[in-house]
C-alpha cells in the first residue's frame, strides 16, 4: 500500500467529512437521515480499502459529530481511542472536561441519536473553523495509519526472516511466542516475580460468539427436529470472533495468529510484497508449500497474478541479461517457425530432437563464449534444416 493509495483514502475521508458536516448543519430530518445511510456506504468503501480503517473511520465520524454537538474540538477522542497523534495547533488541544468524561458504548440507537441531534445554527466562520479542524484530524489519522502499516511491515519482515529457519519452525508455540517477544515483534512487558520473570503479550482481546443467521421466534418454537432441519437449511452456526479496541490491537492479534500457527512468510520475487504460501490442494487443512516464489496478488494493471506472470517475467529478465539466452531464444523461435510452416519436412519429432540438443549445447557455454555458441548452434540447426 503506497502513498498513492493513501491519497485515495484521504479523498474518501474528505467526502465523509463533507457528508457528516452537511447532516449536522441541516435542519431537515429527512436530509439528516439520507446522509446517515450514505455514510455507511462510505464506511463500506473504507473497509474495502483496508479492514484497519474501521478504527480510524469510527474516530473521524465521532469527532465530527461530537464536535458539532458539544461545540468543542473533540481531539480527546483520539487519545481515548489509543491513537497517539501530536497536535501542533494549541487550539485543538484536548479539553480537560471531556478528557475525564467516559464515552458511552456504541449501539445503533446511540449513534443515530448523536448523528441526528439538533444543533444551533452555526456561522460560516465557525463552519470554516470546524472544517479546518476535521481536515487536520483526517491528516493525523492517515499519518498514524501509514505509520502502523510501516510498523507492521517491519514486524512481518522479521517474522519472515525467522520463519524460514528450520530451528525456529521446530519450536513449540509457547517457545516461538517468547522468541518473537525477545526479538521485539511484540513489546516486552516483565512482571518481577519470584522465582522467575513472567512475560506476557500486552493484549486485551475479547472473545465473543456471533451467529451468521438466525431463526424467527415462531421457528424457535418448533419441535427440535424441525429446528435442526432449519439450522441445516439456513446454514446457521455460531462463530468465534475477537473484539479489538484499536489498530494496534489488530496488528498484535494478526501477528499472534501468524506465530501461533507457525506460518512461513515469503517475499514475492515479482512484486516484493510479503505473503503466506497457500495450498492449491483441495485439502484446506494442508499448508502451502514454503518454497513458493510468487504471491496471488494482481500485478499492476495486467489482470494477472504474480504467480501467473512471475516466472515469465523472471525468464524475460534473465534473457535480457544473458547474450547466450538471447541467442538461444532467437534461434528457438526461428526453428519453431520452420517446424510450424513445414511440418512434413521438419516434423515434430525432429524439432524435439533439435530442441533437446540445443538446450544441452546452451548449458555448455558461458556468456563470454557467445560467438562460439552461435557458430555451434547454427551448425546444429543446419543438420535439421538445410
């Protein structure tokens, strides 16, 4: 994810600021509600950009809405969300009263109430001050997001380095966790106890269970056999999920799962991005081959993945750097064309014989001997096609 991608997120956040501000300054309830539902479309676009935006988008919306509702620059919400941004403008410093105020837990009714809460008419001057503040917050959030992504990459690079080591792979899960704590993948926290030090990951993951679907009250009252059939028919199941408080928590959680499952992390030889090798087998429990060189990400605007074009690009690059390979490829294309246009005189069997001998011949010369190779290759080709 490069700076151009974050510029796209900046544009999305600018749209969000404009939309929420319009809703708060409007006196028309229908317009407020229309903006409210449009807001969720933008939130969805942010999530498609990256799941990490969940925390930043939520904070941005909160700051806009609560700034209007309280008439105070609500920068305190940054720190309450564990987003430690430095705000240069003293006018935007957190208000002491709101710093101490505990925020209510989220639910749709509360969000709707705060979003549609009526406010006094604001002047153009106040509107301008608010917009400047919101844009400052936008830039701080994106800066923090970029730093988090950079930090995550550094940690994954470290895991990638050690995950290739067979000695590390043979450690138990608990031993690996200690190793990566010691190597600064996680922050180290010690509690001095006797007779030994206790080490732990500084996390607050909350485990919850959700259902992907549900039965109506009437359906729940059916006989157990009928309820079971409905569960199977609707594919209803309870799933374990984790509640994460902020972007750092999400980073820690993802790193924890990578280490816990002993994943190997490779660097794509085509695009340079880190990836976890995946299996092409029908057995989903089977781990991917650790020697995979290319990832499954789409490469630039080719419409193909690195795995699909990586080897070809590598081959082209190798050919461009090698006089021997260039000469071999030129002659191979010429001989293949002769075979294609003269299948009777130059049969497939003969072409395969020539190809096998030409490959062997190529392997006996170096790039410094390209002229000798060219002469011998022409002699070989003349044997098969005069």
